[in-house]
C-alpha cells in the first residue's frame, strides 16, 4: 500500500468504513490502521474507474502460510459500487491464484457475492466452517488453478 492510497483509506475511515472512529485525526488513523493490519502480511488495494478517475475503492488483507494465502478482512470504501466490488475482487483473486492457493471465508450474508465470483471460474466453494463466526456458519472458498 502506497502513501497516496492511505489518503483514500483515511477518507473512508472518516466516513465510517472501518466501523466507529476510535482515534481522531490523521495520527490516530495511522495508529488504528497499523493496529488493524499488523497481523497480516499483505494489504491489497483494489482500484477501479469511478467518476473521479481510477481510485482505491477498497482493501483486502492476506496472511501467508506456505503456498497458501489466507484472505482476511475486506473493507469496501463508501464510494465503491456493486460493480466496482465484483470487478475488483474477481480481478485480485484471478491475479493471486497464479501464485498462491487463496483460501477465504465469509459470513452467510456475503455468500452470494462470492458465489457470483465463482461463476467466473476464479474460485470454488470447498466447504463450511462452523463455530468460527458468531452469526452462523462461514462458507469457505478456494481459488482454482489458473
């Protein structure tokens, strides 16, 4: 993640994309963001064409474990459209599957989003994880070989 991308993440933070604001100001955001990402190896910035040009519309986090990249949280910025989300996630998973086996889970409310990505042949559902999330089971997805 580059410095210019952090400006967009800060704007999204001020608009509540990361949940309630706990630290005010740029310094507070920097500390929050460092704490938020510290357990992950990668922060992938998802960019898309918008009416303001090509700008970041979200981030997704990843943790390496051997040849596997475990997908962490994905935060969509408030200005991301449904199309931005679908195109960006499909693109990043398509790129990552060339180098890694990507495993990710989601809540049941997000399942249809990933099922739609699976229709593009980029990922497949490989099971369900129980007792992980408080709101119910978590569908588990894996990237397909490129």
